C-alpha cells in the first residue's frame, strides 16, 4: 500500500518542484526584461537630453516585446519621447517649444553614444505666450484657418492689431505672412508690425533629418508637424 502512495507523492513533489522552477525562470526573465527596458529608456533619454540641451531628461517609452531581444539585435523597434520646454533655436531669439512628442522607428546606437532612427514623426506645440516673446508683439488666435492676430501698443494710437497667416516657411522654419491691417493705420506702424513678423521661427535645435510638414493654429497655440527618414537625435547645429 505504501509503495503506490509514495510514488504518487513523489510525482506530486516533482510536479510542484517543476512548477516552482518554471515560475522562478519566468520571474528571472521578467526581471531581465524590466532591466533591459529601463536601460534602453535611460539610454535614449540621456542622449536626447544631452544633444538637444534639455534641463531635465525627457520621458521615454520603448514599445515592442521583448526589449532584451531588440537590444541583442541592436535595433529598437519603436520608442516614444515626450519633452517639455525645448529650445528650438540656439542663435538669436529662442523659440520655446512647450511640448515636444517624438515617435521613432528603428532606433540604433551610433559611435559616440548618439541615437539614430530609420523614421521619426514629431509634434511640436508652441504657446501664444512663447510666440509673443519670440516676435516681440502679442500673438493670439485669429478668426480664420491658420490665422493669428498680432497686436502692439503704439504711442498716441493705442493698441494696433494685424491679422496674419501662419504656415511652413521652409523645411525647418515657421513663418508669418499675408499681414493685413486696416487702411487707416499709418505707414510707420504698418512697417513696424510687418518688420516684427517677417522673422522666421527656426526649428534648428531639433533632431537632424526632420522636415516641417504642416502648421496648425489651435486655441492654445500652434502645432507643428515634422517627419523624416534616417534621423539623428543630434541637432543639425549642435
């Protein structure tokens, strides 16, 4: 009687030990995957912070599973980067990007610790307050599509406003054009506003390889969409 019972007990013990070993292996694998993910996210965040010149590290989320296998292949499938208060130009007046969202495909580490991606899509949100600081006149949303209103204070005349169109001025620059004022505005005031708004807003201090696709006017500010292939996270002018 004891023989069969001992056999069943031993089989139960072996199954239990096998389950425990499998669970421990899974935990070890999961722990390794967590470490691989954390390492990769930190690596990309440090590269972006250093190359773009951010005061703090951006948030990075690596997509795809397993990350450890991606690391072994030396190509990260996808990653999302979110940064705030990003300087868009290093020379002259600085245009601050309030929120910068970067989606990368095919990221690999180059010599020198820099990151490069096969493809990238970027959304840059700029507030009216930051636009006003850059242009030196008050900028707010206008009534038409992609229209803004520029306002300045003129001695004796008071506040004078002009409507203008915001759009793509180059592969890496936002421009304001089609400036319109009422006919009774003195020529000197017209020249002052037009001169203030003729300055292009550069996006040079962003990853090299990006090109501006479109600019949209919203209630909170303007949103610039950029995209590119073979994109280096080091800016062109770094």
